[in-house]
């Protein structure tokens, strides 16, 4: 009732015997056909060899794969390619369901990692050696040197034999195979040296089957068997063994649950005239759905590990050994599982830990690559197909110092060309290339069109003053910027005549206000501290107010005539004179600079004033500034004027917006710097650079040249060659980027707030100490007054002559009284209090009676 079949006709013949389950076939193509039949008959089909990922449970509900799907194997290869940093590969595969569908999944897996299959090299099953040779000769002319081989075992070694004769098993090549190669090698009793010599440095995947006592016992029994077809067994044999046990255990459960096996006829199955398929003899297994459910619920440990199915009818915990063939043997360099991806730890150990698929947790042991190389190959070379790199070069009309047509053999020259050539010379491999001028030479080409044509494979790259923008990076890959750039505004300027109010320019208005306030504040503080003890700070209110103002502003010139006598007043004055010294020195230096440096001004102050106005704006022909101003800054397109030459720049700026010219020109900083030098700084940039970008070389997406040239550009920058090329083509002289240096020389509060803060704190502390001392004196005087008042209340009512007419001393009077007078007053109060406290006595020393 359980049948094992190798092909379609054999299986149909066996199913005539009313089977409840079938094992096989090993071919994915045959499995597709048979799955339709078993679906109709409700007979579970267990396949240990059909790995085609399109054999899905949704389409074939009675197909049960008891091995690993190639879906997981292809994702394992994709993770391995990402680990080594390879972005393009060539897939070599057999052109059948097994090969095509497996490579299709590999393409999807690579796309998730921003990698791709650059070429699919397919050959027919059982292709002759000559066809394979022609195929390998073609792929050897291509750029990628990473080959993934997904073929049947019968033709796999032929590929490596041909590759060996073509020199494709040498240093720089990468060969990765799916599990077909270990399956072939594991089935051999011993691999001869000639075969091993063909596959030196190959990396391959094999189903991971954990070591166990059950597996060792099976291996021992296998060796003792006689009349074996193969001396050894591979992983597929272990899955076949587990498939038989899976059905046996399921049947045991089926019968224990009281199941009965019955069959019925299927009216939809009938033979056509002359058919040899005998469809009329096929019957439906009535208990097929129940038996399938039991199969899917099985859970046991077999030779291959845990046998259990997930919701998609795949074995759980798929994993692979990653092998490296070298010398006379095979060594394991790591493992892959869908639990933690690449690891040097066996999957069964990782299952006991939390999953971790982060990039930092991906590890493999070192690999010995073809040619006995231990360093990871670059994975690509410049294609050896006789076609040099097609490089588009802008045929500029203006600013030809950057790039222009050359009548020499190269066809192009300029700063950008020299940088590119210097970077190419730093690469470890030759890069044949040819420059193709882009544009008619009558006007600058549209740079967006150049970049688009590169993305459409009309050119391999473009070299020139190509600005790196967000939209362009979406369709091409740029190198590291070799020159900084950004949009700036250049405008005409005029010299500012000297103003009668120039003496106010050294300080900002905020600085003037704060300085004046502090002069008055410090004057008032010193007056308060000196008022009680310094006669120069006393007198009528009007005189005291004049004294405060006079003392405050006379300190500006250190011409104050009043002397300070209090300790707190002297401390505050010393600190304030230091502040005045700093302010005077800074004012003198700033005023000197303003009066001696040429002052220039422009009606345009920067991009903000341009946006707010309605004046015409000039832009360079072909520049990305047009799109930026219109789309990003919402400037009306009608305001933009296209400039084709530097003479157009000069004429438009000189005419101005009222005479058919422009108010300013918006262009990239390198162009403007060169323009200003060429016009001897007649014009100036105004405002700040309002975008930040750079120039780079553009290549087609995922081109490895972009990465290598970026490294080369960094080397040029570090060793100084980039600066030397710059000095060769572009002037090192620069014009001032600011039209009016007055604003830079003006001193603001930001430069002095620390001094004012310290001075303010010192004044506050001095006032606190002063008023605290006054408060103590006030309390002392009032205490004596209260004691005297209490004694007077104890006298008889008719003794009015002895009552005091004094009242409590006010805080205001103490604040205004001289320090010396206060002390004398305090002394008299205490003397008077002592006299009144003593009892009245007669002349003979006896107390006097009140009567």
C-alpha cells in the first residue's frame, strides 16, 4: 500500500494497486505532473528529492516535501553574497523547472539585499560539452566574477571541467554551488584527485543533519550492507529513510484511531482512445484527507533531525552546512538557518538561544578561494569583451576650465577630466574608456538629460561637473564628491561713501542701549554706597541727581573727580572701570576698521531678498538651479533668465533689472568663484550659500566602479593630488564673499554679555550687603526706642514732665543720615536710656519719696 516510484508511468502503474501513499519522485519536473494525479486521488505524495520552490501546498495540497525547499537554499546563498559584499552575480543553471524556479527565487532574495543577477546563463538538460563551453566563454567576457551554479548532478562536474580548461578556476573567480555538488561527492566512496582538482576553492551548500546516535547507527549498518548501488549515502538518502518512517508512524496512528482503508471510483478519470495510461483503473483513497492530516501532525526525531511541518507544509528549522572545498577534502566554514542566518555555531545550539539576524552577528570562517587565495575576491573585473567604458562628457560652452572638448586623442580636457584620470590610475586594474562629448557645442547640455541617458544604458558613466542631487541619485550611483558645491547669489556692488554717523556703527543698537543702561545703573549703585559717608555725594536732590549722571558718564573717560571712600563702592568702581576699559578698546578697534576698510553694498542681500522681490534672476544654461528655484523656492519661472556665456553674466548684471538685465545671478559656487576671478572681483557674492552639495562621477546603478573610484578620490584628497589638480586649472585667488564688511566689524551684545553679567552681579551683591547693614542699624535703634517707651508707660499718669516726646526712628531717616551722625545719635540714645533706667536719688544719697 506504500509505493516508491521514480517516474510518472511507473507511479501510475503502482497507483493502480490502490495505494494510500507514494514516495517520490526525485525530479521536480515529474513531481509537478504527478502532483495533479495524487490531488485527484487524495493520495499523499512524499518527495525527498523535489526541491522546486514552486511546488507549493496551496496548488498541490497532497504534495508533502520531506526535504528542504530550494527557497531556503537560495536565501542562504543571498545572505552569503551579502556577507562578502558582492552585488552582482552570474547564475548558471539547467533550463528546466528545477533550475529556472530556483534561480527565480534567488533573484528575489538578492533584490531584498540590493543585489541582482546580472546575467542568467541557462543550458538545456543533458547539453553537450561544446554548448557548456560556449556558455562559459560568453560569461567569462562579462564583468561579474561571482558564479552561482544550480544544475543537475549529471552535468555539474562537466561545468567545472570546462571552466578549468578556460582558466576560470584561478584567482579572482568565485564559484558557489547549491547542494547538488555535496550530494555527488558524498555518494562516492572516495573522490579521486582529478575530480578534486576541478573544484578547488568552490563554496557549496549541503543539508544540515545534526549528529546523533541514530545517525551513527544507520551509517554503521549501511557500511555492512552488501550489493549496494552506491558505496556511500548523501543527505537525500537520509530524507528518504525518514520519509518511509514518517508514513509508517502515520499509519500506526491511523489504525490506532480506528481508521479503515477504502477506495472508490473517480468518474472524472477515464482513458481516451488509444491511451496507455489506464486511468480507468485508478481509485480515490476515501480516507486520504484524514491520513494527510495525520502526516502533517507528526512530530518525531529522525536521521535528519526533527521531523515536523509548518503551516505551509515545509519542514521546520531549515538549515544548511556551508562547505569550502580545498586540498583533498571538504571543510565546514559555517552554517545557515532561517533562525539566525550565517553562523559558525551549529543550528541545534542556536535554537536554545534567542534569534539574532543582525549584521554584526553574521559570521563565517575564512575561505580558501580558487587560486589558493585567502583574501576575499573583489567579485568583478572590467569586462574583457573589447568594449571600453562609454563615458559621456558635457561639451561646455562656459567655464571650460572644468571640462571641455580637446582636439587631442583623449577628446576631453579640464579639471574634472584630470581628477577622473588620476582616480583611474589608482585602481588596481586597467579601465579602458573613451570620452563621448555630450552636446552640440553651441550651448551647455542639459545635465539632467546626461544622467538620465546613463541610467538608460546609453552610456556607462558621465564625467564632468555633475551635481549630486536627490533626484539623480535615484537613477544612478555617484562617487564620493570630488568638489564641494552649492548655490550662491552674485550681484553688482557699489562703494559706500563715508557717513556722518559712522561713529555709531562700531556697536549694534542693542549694545548701545545696554551700555548706556549700565552707565546709569553703576552710577546709581555707587551713589547709594557712598551717600551716607561721602560728602561729595550729598546735597540737595537736584545736585545729587546731577552727581549721579556726571559720575556715571565721566567714568567712560576715567575723568570722574569724586572720590569713593566706602569699601563696597571702591570694589564696584574698580570692576566697572575694567569693563569700561574693554568697551573703549573694542570701540576704538572697530571704528578704525570700519573707517579704513572699503565698504561695499548691494541692493540684493541674499536669496531671501531675491525671493521677496519681483526682479529678474539669471541662471546658467543647463544648470539644476532652474528646477531648484522653481520647484523648491516657488520662484515664478517668468523671472528666470538663462545665461549662456560669461559675457551674458556681465552684461545682465551691469544693466540691472530696470534696463533689461537681472538683479542677481544664482549659480553654483565653483562657477561663481571662477567668474569673479575672471571679472577681477567686479561683482560679489551676497548672503550665504543656501544649498550644500558636491560634484561627482555618475555610473549606472550598482556599478562597482563607483565604489572603487570613491576610494580613489579619497586617496587623492589625502595625498594632496586633488588640490594640485585644482591649482593647475583653477585660480587660487578668491574674492571676498561679503560685499559689506561693516556688519562683520560691528560689535554686538553677544561679545560682552559676560562682562555685563559679572558687573551686574557685583553691583547686586554690594547693594545687598549695604541694605543688610542699614537694616541691622534700623533694628538696633528701634529696639532702644521700644525699651524707653515701655519704661515711660510704667510712670504715674501725672508725671508728664518725665515722659519722652521721641518717636521711633524711620528706616528712611537712617538711610539718609550720615554715618558719623548716626553713630553720635546712637551714642546719645544709649546714654539717655541709661540715665532713665537708674532710680532717682536725693543729695544725701537716700531715695526721694514720690510725695
